[in-house]
C-alpha cells in the first residue's frame, strides 16, 4: 500500500470512529487529506474500500495478539494474555478498534462475509481458551465456554468507549482477569449484623 493510501486509510478510520461510516462523506475524507474530492478516486473506488481496509486491519491486529500467545502456556494464562492483547490493540489502535466493533455492519457483499467470518473466528478462538481451561481442570467443570467468551468479549469490546489512547493496559487486563476467572465471591468476608 502506498504511503498516500495508508494515510487515507488512517484518516478514514479516524473519521469513521468519530462520525460513523454513514456520517463521513468523501468530502470529509478529502478535507482531512487536504485534496479535492475527485483526487481521492485515484486511490479508491469507493468509501467501502476504506471501511474494508480498516476492518481488515482490525482483524489482523486482534488475531495477531492471540497468535503471539505461547501454545505451552497454561489455559488460564492464555486467557490473561488474550485479555492483555485485546485491550492493548484497543489502546494502540483506538480508531481501528472502534470501527471494527461498531461499523462492520455497513460492509457489503463478500467483504462483509469475510469480516463477519473473521469476527466469528476470533470469538471461537476465545471460546477455545475457556474450553481448554475447563477440559484441563484449570476452570470449573460446569463452565459454559460460549457464555464465558461472550462475557469477556462484551467487556473488552466496549473498551473503545472509555479506554484512553496509548494507555498501559497490562494492569487493567489483569484486573479484568482476576474478576472474571477468580470470580467475585470467595474472598469476601461475611457481613455481621
């Protein structure tokens, strides 16, 4: 990808995150790039191209985080590392993460199918971590891996709404992990009346 096309995709991600896909016009993109609207078409055939590229970048970033987790790590450590990588992607690529979570529904045709497939594959990879933990006895034996993955993804996917760009997310991810995996009971002291 050319430097100019990369900059256009970056500006599109920023505008899509701030204004939404439908709220961002070709004129907005041209203004952000400091060019006339017509010159954008030397780099793209439609605004859909930019939405797709932003989505593909998000998918690559989230999957790369899971790819970096060592296979030999205990299942519960893999869950911790998955939380860390997910929140780090959000903090490092806030615009891309926002678009990936919010704007995917505006993709059309085969590109939509591809990105929906990548989102499902990511969810299945998270489910597999919980399933592995359950099957190896690291997590409770009655754990519903689908519900556990849904809970985790529901929590971390909304991080784009409150997480500060560039924030160190390791401690935050570890606190999420403690609440989710260690549970919210067990360490509480009973109340006395």
